[in-house]
């Protein structure tokens, strides 16, 4: 047999063999299909948001908290051990939260606010903090970064002024996969218009899944995610999982509700916290914050 005639055939066979060895087929699990996307108009979404805001005027809850301060940008990441807390809140801006160590129930902090000023007692440090309810500058990488203003925004939603311009758009996210409607609420503090908040509705159920709250100049003050919506007594839904992020403070707070009562009567003295004797009074920063 002519060797020259066999050479091309051998070369093709070798190349085919090498190609087969170099390539592999990898089976990747197909992502779970998304539920059908529901449709709604801007007015229908506004009505859903306003209905929830109108329906919840006070609450009494037991929660689990996990706080994290510091990010890759600040060079320090510190996780706090999960703690339990008792929480009461009432419109227009009253809130009190007592954080406790699990099992033993020792108080870690006691915080109260009237919407303008907050007081926080930290027994382990014998410190009594006083400062603005929102914004300001607290010590970095400690529980003292916790502020009642953003927490109240996450629990009792601010109503949208009738005159506020509201835009609607569709969004989609890859992780976790979802299709959403987004309402962008604008405010007018002089000229020009500024963004006030963005309200995300998951189109699988048209429930609010996220609220972004903005300060002056488009600064993102709070990024709040909601999940595990459950029907409460009377048929009113409420999210049992809330994640509050404050990007400019390098702060994240995870809130898992374990018990909640909506719209209970709350005595006014529940929102009173006097400075304990023998503690140091510390004034925290009063700069920054929302308009």
C-alpha cells in the first residue's frame, strides 16, 4: 500500500482523536423556571403600596438580629453574633428596641427614639448615647452604628405624597432570578427634581421585595429587602424577613421576625428611656442624613 496515500488519512484520524480527548461535555442543571409574570399598572402598584402603609400603624414583635459593619471598601469586616430583640414601634416615629444575648437574656442595648433624637443604653460599656434618629456619625464597626430612623423606615412605610411624580419601569435580576416592576418616586426640594425612593415589586406575586431610600444628590441611604411574607390576624400580610443595608455607613442588619402583633395599643411610657446612674453620656455626630 502506498504510504503517501495513507499519511493524510492517519493525520485526520489522529486529529479527530485529539479533538475528542480535549473536549468534554458537562451537564449543567437547568435553572428552575420562573413563575408567570403578573401584570399591573402604575396606579395598581401605588394602591398596593399605600394599602400596606395605611394598614400598619403600630407593631409589637420579637426578632432575631444579625448586624455586620465594615465592607471590603473599609478594609474591615466584623460579624456580630446573632442576638434576640424585643421591638415596639408606632406612628408617627416612635420606636424602642431592646437587644438581648441568646439563652441568658442579658441586655446588650436598649434604644428608643421619637423620630428626631435617639437614646441608646449599652450596659457592658456603661455608655448612654444621644444623637439624631437618622444619619450622623457613629463609631465604626460597633453596634453603636444602629440608628432607629432607617429601622423605622423599614418597618412602617412612609406614605407617598399625592403630588409626588412617580415613574414605572420593568426590571429583571439574575441573582436571585426575578422579574420586577419598579416605581421611582421623585421629590422636589427646589430645583431640580430628586429621587426619593425606588419601590420594587416581584412580578410573581406583586409583593414589595425591595425599597431603596435616597438622600440629597442621589445618595443611597438605605437599601431594604423583604421576604417571607405571611398573612397575619385579620388577613394583613407582613414580611418576616427584612435585610437593611446602609451603604454609606458600611452597615447591614438582618431581621428575622419570630413573633409579631400588628396595630396593638402601646402605652406612651414604653418609649421613655432615662439615663442610668453611673453611665457616661456620649453625644454622637449630627451631620449627614436625609433631608
